[in-house]
């Protein structure tokens, strides 16, 4: 009986395997994934082996530095330094690349240019969970796969003699501390603690070899030592030699942990112990196929299928598990915690992913989305605020906003509510009132001015959106007073809209910045310009339309955006790629813009533009992504758009309709329901929607759909959405978009800040002041002594003149008593009438205030991005200061700034010459090499020369550029920038 029982069990297991393998062969989504997409161009992806949201990303490292080396791999390279166990996907900064292994033959070397090897792409293969390559220098075949927490290497040594494996714990970023221990003939463990983008990253490891180590050579600070253990070193390398490898094939399993070596051992034991390489690989394939089956699409075009499923693959690479199998993890305060009811994750590129990647997760992967939220809240409790750009349990504070808020609110809107909502709201409010990145100014002034913080326009706009999300969450959870307050704050974006130019425009000292060029890339914007950011108002699209005068105005503005000259001005910004006019698909601020046509009278323009973007900027090539992949956002845009809709406002629960790409698509939801999308007559020319019919689950008939918007909640009642396409545009989606206008419902009493117009901050004799705003039927009150004005202050009745230094404060009131924030402007009467004769040319983006900026008695600060510094590039500084009269002076001084990371380096040399007549000059000072260019500390260097009092009128200053950036700099080959401010003579 027992024998029969086991025979039956064996039979059913065999039958299950047959059914599974048949199903897998019929629906093998893995075959459509090309991990090499994005490894060329500026995609910054990697091709190596990982699992969905895996802690290990085992991949080759072909590049050590530079912007296109952020992932460690670039398709244009032909040399592999080794294989490391952590990698970032599509980021704009470098980190990871931990625990490098590299096999070799012959005499080992610890020099990475010697232990590395050349390779050819024809010998490379990659698929979900798998990577292989032939190392040409030593004729070694490498295969890689992984579990969630274990990287698995299989090396086949075609040359049988002198086989070894190098372990390099110094590879890539700065090591804080490291250790290694040879535990037995098969096992090695240790720690690599490093500093780069994440300022304190822990990677504990344990590795097991399938063959005994014949001989170990350890080096500490490049000195060979006769020990089995090294602790607390910053420079550890090891060579493991083997002489008993069966069939010349060596298997290495490397488990990692951020907690401890013991944690890494548990991870190895649980996930990979006693399993062969092929068994682990088969499990990886099954997990990937299951993950990719969340969305099923069908097409005769295999290239489109490859782009789609590779996009889905890229969204599933991150965020990454960052806890051990026993649920222990390292928290934001570097203490060890246990996750009792969730999985702890890391790598939250929220400035990018809140737009589409997280809305995709909240739709098809609710379990992980809940884990992300619980991770956010754990990080708030351990670190004091919600994550901004979290990496390895460290806050990088990269990018702007507090975009974990919209991720939480979007999930809550979609029914993911099993978390502490009171704690979530508390965390949101704390993050919104944090004392950094211009937030104090945003909260107290209703906008961020140029002098308050850099990237003032982008921050004002993105904080306004995040505050809308807080208002929405407070409203959904019954906190109505809080909701009203934050909805009102979400209208702060109106304070930077300039009706004269039609753009979001920076303000400085109470007035619009001048000159102003909407194409200019400068420090007032985050990786963009005014063209791209002037369409960022997702929380109040209808309010914006009312503000500018109607839907036709929005359509005209969009037309101008896409038809404008594609050349940007100002600073070179490598993130701004994929230009159609001034639309830049290669960077996230543009991602929603094409869908704004759905709010106009001609939604078919959305269909045209979205189709163009998909076809022009996504392809099955290494450079098949037009910009950084950005941890899934670039791919999520494509997934949504290819399905036919996109979340313009990620927290609205609404999707705007675009142009579907596939004949059939099925979105499988976590709750067992699915959404079926069919497309009829779709081909290369037929990308316009002719009609949409919706079939409901409780009805047999279909209904005509004519709304350019579809609500997520309606998916629960819809059985299928059926698109019919044509090559002729039409307005079948003619229904008005129905959504709440924040401006009308919650902020109808919002009063715009007044604008204080002048001719600049510094003046000589007198200054004329005019006060206005973009709002009618308001009155202005002002003060000149720096006091805060109110309704009892002086009523503004027209322009006035000041002839002494003053602080002008102004406020606007309407007839109901509603009032604006106070606008403040400081005016300084000059103590001299000096003039600057500039024989060199300063950068337009860094004019410091114009021609007289160097003698206007206004000093630049350490935060140079706020302005007041004058910048020079590609030429030396050569100026003459005319004191306008002969004077006795005994000292001349000036300030220079250094921020090496931003290419701003102190001059090589500075000389000062004096003259009475402007023709004959006498050199009184010359010096050089003030601060080492490798000193990355942002600093101001004051240079002054004291001499015997003499009568002069002219001061000549020559400062020579540092020059071309050297090999050690990330911008190698580029030209350094020289920053100077305020010249003084006493």
C-alpha cells in the first residue's frame, strides 16, 4: 500500500511537470526579453543574472567610472574587469559593483588590467536569470545565474593548468572597511563596507567553491600576508588556486547580506545549498516567466514583443529585496531590525518611478506595493522622514520632492490600505516640512525664489504636486482641515507662471528673472528647462487651463512645444535626450506631456505623438532606450502607452487614453481578475483610434466609449476594452474630461503673490519700484523698512522711487480679506560708481547679475546654484575694473569658488595689475596652485593682495583656467569652469 502511494505521488508529480513544461513552452515570455537593451547609448542598464526584485544582480563590469559607467557595463566596451554581485539599473549616478570575482589561468596578478580579460559580444548571451561569456585572454567560459540572495558562477577552464579565482574587495567605490576569513578549504566569508552614492553600504558575503582551495594568497594593502583572516582593512584582495576541479568546471555560490556573515550563510543554505547550476537556472527561468505573465500581449511583430517584455523585465529588476531569509535587515539608522509582516526593499528612485512605474506596480503587484509602503514607513521611523532617493538603507538626497507620498496615495486609491494610515500621514507631514532643499521658503513664501535655493522652479512645481497628494490622502482618511491646507499649497505653482511669456519663470528678488530663455538649461530647473517644466501641473490641469484662457491655449502651447527648434541653450545636460521640439522623452519631466492633448479639443494629437515616441525612441538594440532607464520608469512609460493608456496624474486613479500597440493584451491582476484589451486594424499607419467599445462583465452587449479618460475603478466592472484603429484622425473621444479642479474646489480663494518690478538689486542713484500680479481685483500693501505688511500698511497706488538702501515687502488682498504670501525684495545703493571692462566672455547661464556683477557689492554664497557668481569656460578671465576716478588704495581682493564635482575649479593662476592711465600696468600680485583640484570640498577661496598705498584708477585681473578635466574626473575631456565674484579695492 505504501509502495502504491509513492508510485501515485511520483506519477502526479511527473504529470504536473509535464503540464508545467507544456504550459511554459506555450507561454515562454522569457524568449522575448533582451537584457542588452539599454546597455548602449545612455540607458545605463546591465545584462547580468538577477531574479525579480532580487538582492543579487550578478553581472560583468566593463567600466569603472564615467557617467555611462553607472551600471558597471557599457555595450561599447570589450574588456571585463570581473563579475560583481550588485548593480544599479538605469541610474544617473554610480554605485554598487560589490564583491568582484574573476577566474584566470597561469600566473595570477592583482592588477585589474591584468586579471581582467577581453571579450567579444558574439560570445555573449543573456536572458532572464542567465548570462554567459567567453573570456578570451584565458579561454574560460563563464556562466552566471542567481537566486534572490545568491549569485552563482560556473567557470569552465579550457586550459587545465594553474587555475585560479581573484577576489577584489577594492573594486569600484571607496572602501570604508573590509574583512576576509578563509573558513575551510571550500568556504570564504567577509565584509565590504563602502562609500559612494550611498554613504555607508554594508555587504557581508559567504562564498562556497565546488572544489577545494589548493592555495590561498591574501594581500592587505598590496602586501602578501601569511594569514587566513584579515579584519578592518581598506585594501583586501585574494587569489584562490585550484588543482582538483572535476571536468575543469568550477561552481561558486556567493550569498550576500547587509546584516551579517551569519545572515549570508542562512541565505546560502535556504536558497542554493545542494542545488546544481542548472537546477538554480531552471528555477530562475520559472520565476521570471511567472513574473512576466502578469501582462500577456500578442503580436505578429516579434520586435515589438521583445521591446514590451524587456520593458516589463526592466520594471521588475527594481526595487530590490534588502533583507535576509530570516527577515532581518539593516535599517536607515544602521541598526538591525526584523520585518515581521513585510519584505524590506531598497533602491527607490522615486523622482523617476512615482510617475508610471509605481502606478504599474500598484495595478499588477499589490503585495510588493504594500511591502514598499511598509518599507517607507519603517525608514521614516528609523530615519526621521520618508525616503527621497534611498539606496542600501542610506538616503542619498538625490533629486527633489518627497515622491514617496504619491506612491502611498496611489496605492491607497487602488485599495492597498493594510498599513498604518495615521503613521503614513504623520510621515508625509514631516517630510513636507523638512528643513532642506528650499522647503522652508516654499512653505512660508508660496514659492521658491532663486535666492532661496537652486532648481527653484522644479522644486516649487514638484512640491506643489506632492502637497496635493497629501491633501488627497488627508481627505480620504477624514483629516479635512489638513486636506484643505495642503490642497491650497498645491496651487503654489501659480506663483511662478508668467502670463507675459506663458512659461513657468524663475523669480529673483521679487521680480521675474531677466533675461529669460525658456530653452535654457540652467540651475533653476532639475535636469530640464522651462519648456519642459511649464507643463508640470498634473494635480490641477483644469485649473491651469482656466488660468491660461481655455483648452485652445493649452493645445497651441503643446503644438509649439513639439514644433520648436530642438536645440537647447545654456548648460550641457546629458540627461536631456529624445527631443521632439523641446519635448525631451529621455528624461522624466516630459513623460506625461503628450497625453495633455486629451484635455484639448483634439485628443487625436495624443495618439499621434504617443505612437511617434514609442516607434522612434524604443527599439530592440543596445541603444534602444533614448535616455537612462531610471529603475523602471522609462520602461513603465512604454508598457502603459503600448497598452493604450497612461497615468498623467498618478494619484487620480485615472488613465488618459493614447494609442494601443498590440492586437491583444491581458492584464492579470493580483485578485484573480483580468482586463482584456483588443485592437482591430492596428498597423504601422493605423495608429489613430476610430472607436472604442467597452464590454461590461454583467452585460452581453458593448457600449461606445467616447471619453479620453478611463477610471481605474471601472476596471472591476469591465470585461474588455476593444479599440478599432484607422489612419485618419478623428475626435471620437470628444467627451470632456471630468475630474476635480483643485483651483475651483479647494483653492478658489488662493491669492497670487505680488511681483516687485525693478531694474535690479543694486542701484547707483535711485530705483523705481512697481508692484503688480497676475490676478485682477486685488490691492497691494507694502513697507520699506523690512517689516511685514498688512492691511494697515501703505496702500500701493502706483510706481514709486527709492534713493536709499531698502527692503520692500508687499502683500496682496482681495475684497473678501483673503491675502497672499509676502513678496520681499532687497535693494542696495552702491557706494561706488565702478565699471567693468570685460575682455573675456562669461557664460550666459552664469552671468552673476550681468555686466557689473563683479562690482555690485552683492556676494555669492557657497550654494553657487542660487546665482551671483560669474562663470567662465573655454576662455581665461581677463577684466579691467575702472574706478572712474583716481584713488589711493592699498589692497585688492576677490573670491573664487571650487566645486570639482561640478567642473568648477579654482584658477591655475591669478595676477593683479594696477594702472593710473589704463595703458601702463604694474603687476603687484601673481600666484598659482591655490587648492588641489582633487579636493572635492565645495569651498570659497578669497584672494587678496595688500601693498603700499598708491594712486590708481584701473585694476586688471587675469585668472587662467584649470583647463581640460583629467582622467580621474567623471567629466574627463570636458573644460573646467572658473567662478569669480565681488572684486574689492580698499
